[in-house]
């Protein structure tokens, strides 16, 4: 059974650019969540999608957005990149909401220069 | 506002001894707690969880203890093995929620 797949694994972007990250959940999982991991901050929740609808959003600026497609694949977009956006972005999928049960991908390491 | 806190950034333990990782939380609405283990260049992997209606859950070498009155939980690993060396994250969620609140992690090093 394939796990959660995130692409690309590594990305270098210039300040001011935008970036799109992709996440393919485990087959049958309908919930996809995104997290940002930075040193000293742990994992911070970005947003969660279920059946193409955003159900929950963390405390991030509007430059961070996402969407989910009918096949449950999800993308997140960051516009007008800032140096502080450099982080590991993790995607997690689960069959449904609540109670844990989240499986994480290996993440996309974004470096903004 | 960090609702889940892991105050020890790192911990070193001799192989075969007990590792105790601690986690504190501030939100009394949290009803489910999880521990994740993370190796470099990989995503976190689920280790063990506990519901707020319990005070202990055990799975092999791993035991999680929950003290609701103190808003504190701990993960015990006995005996510790070199392969346990990783970053451990404590996480919590509220009823019906669809996101996790994570601590900042504790790096465990098990010395052979």
C-alpha cells in the first residue's frame, strides 16, 4: 500500500516568487492536512481539506493557500515568498477527521533565498 | 501560543535504560494525545496514543502516561535501543477536530 507522497522533495525559490507543493494521500483517505515545521516551532497546522472543502485553517497569512481535487490529491501554494517561509512542509492523510490516525509524507524542504 | 509544550529539547540515555520524554499542555479541551517519532528527512511516524479517559496505554516497549489534573503526559521507552534515536513529538487534538497541535519535539539519543 503506497504511503503519502509529496513532491518535490526539495525546492529552492527566490524571495517574492510563489511555489506550489503537491501531496498524494493514501488511497481511500479523504482528509489531507498540511503542516509547517521550522526549528524551535515544531509542527504548525496550516489547513485541512476533506472532500475538496477546507474544513479548518491554522493561523497563517493569506499568502498560504491550498486546494484538494476530486481524487483527494492536494496542493498548497505560497505566494510572495519570504525568507521566513523556509521550512519543511508536511502533508498528512487520514480516512476521516479526528482521533489521530494521520499518516505523514516525507515532506518538501523549501528554501527561500 | 504553544498549547503543547516539550520543555526538554534533547535527552541522552544509555542503551538498555529507560527513556522518559515529557509533554505539558494548556488546553483542557484536548481529549486525545499522540506521540510521533521522526527521523531526519522523513515524515513523523505514529508511535502510540492515549485517550483522555485513560491514564496509561502500553504497546511493547512504549508506555504513555496521562495526568489530566497536571495536564502532563509522558512517554516511557524501556529498554531504550540505539534505533530509538530520533526526534519525538507530542501532539494533541480536541473532540471532532481535524488537526493536531504539536509540541516542539525532544531529540532522543540512545548511546550504545
